[in-house]
C-alpha cells in the first residue's frame, strides 16, 4: 500500500507511520505544519491533524481521488456533512476512536443502558494528556450518543494519558462502572491500519470504524 498522512509529524502521525512501516507500506505523501512532501500519488489518505486543516484534507482527497481515513476530533457538523458529500465518490472511514476496545465498550454501555432503563443516574468521565485540544473527547461524545440522553461529561487533562473513559450507572442501591483505557496510541494506529486495508477494497461510501469492526471482525465468526 502507498499511503499519505496529513498530520505526519504529530503523535498519531508517528504511531501510524511506525506501524505501517512494519507492514512495509510506503509513505508517499505527507502534509503537516512543516509543509507538503510529495513523492507520488497515494492509494489512501489518512488524516490525524486538527479541524483547521480539514479544508486542505478535502483538497487532497479531490486531487488524489483516493479513500480517506479520518480520525481528527473536534469536527463540526459542516465538516461531517462535507465528508458525506466526498463519500459519494470515494470511501471515507471516519471515527473519533479507532480502538477495538472502544467498540466493545460501546456495546457494553448500550446493553447496560437498556437494562437499567430510566431510574438510573449516568455520568461519563474522560481523561487525556495535557496537549489534547478538544474537550470533551470525541469518544465521550460517541458514548453519549449511544446512551441517547443528556448525560454529563467530566473531562480531565493530565500528563501524558493516551485516553481513559469510564461510564457510571448508579441507582439508590448500587453503582456499575464500565471503563476503557488505551495503553498506547498503537491501538488507534492498528484500527487505522484495518480501516485503510478495508477502504482500499470498499466501494465509495461513508463508513465508521464500527462498520470496519463489524465487517472485518465478523469475518472471524
Ligand atoms: P498532534 O498535536 O501531536 O498532531 C497534530 C498534527 O497536525 C501535527 O502533525 C501538526 O503538524 C498538524 N497540524 C496542526 N496544525 C496544522 C496546520 N495549521 N497546518 C498543517 N498541519 C497542521 O495531535 P495528535 O495527538 O497526533 O492527534 C491528532 C488528532 O487525532 C487530534 O484531533 C486527536 O484528538 C485525534 N485523535 C484521534 C484518535 C482516534 O482514534 N480517532 C486517537 C487519538 C487522537
């Protein structure tokens, strides 16, 4: 695979580059705050940058006419709408969390939410490294969406934590907490790798990591 990274010199850009190199996939294009580095047209573009880079990303997708994997958080509704437009002619995989464990977490939260019903207090807590720009995290927003209620999110910004999320369900007699901890950014890079391999074979359309997870992991069933 020949691929490009937007956000190449960032924390995620480095992690993705290291993992893809282990597979002998070739970085042929990059763009970050040091500028552009073009060797040849990529088969797939990966964006882990900032929302302010979004328009440039769309320009590159149009130019290369290739699939896009986008993990940048803090996107606006307009950005998501634009991704849907682009997905009419190329595959787009968008997710605020590319880890396998968070897909499992979302299923557990959905189940707990349904089993507890109405008479329960629900709180979400997320902790990330001090450099994270957006708050609350995209993952916390995904969890809130699964719960489908106006749930409070507490955000902590501490040291170098890659990403912790806990969801509490409490009634007058008991509390259940469901937690996920990313031990390193490699887990996100692995999801990006699966998504890139998936997108290369996919028809144009809008996909999330949930789709990639269900299509590729269900293959094991
Ligand atoms: P980072 O700050 O380390 O990297 C940001 C990258 O964007 C850098 O390469 C930087 O050069 C580039 N950039 C910033 N401003 C730019 C500009 N104006 N023009 C060109 N390039 C610019 O951040 P990170 O920790 O690598 O995270 C990147 C994004 O990925 C964030 O939005 C983060 O929340 C998100 N993230 C998503 C997941 C997921 O699974 N979806 C996981 C981790 C991080």
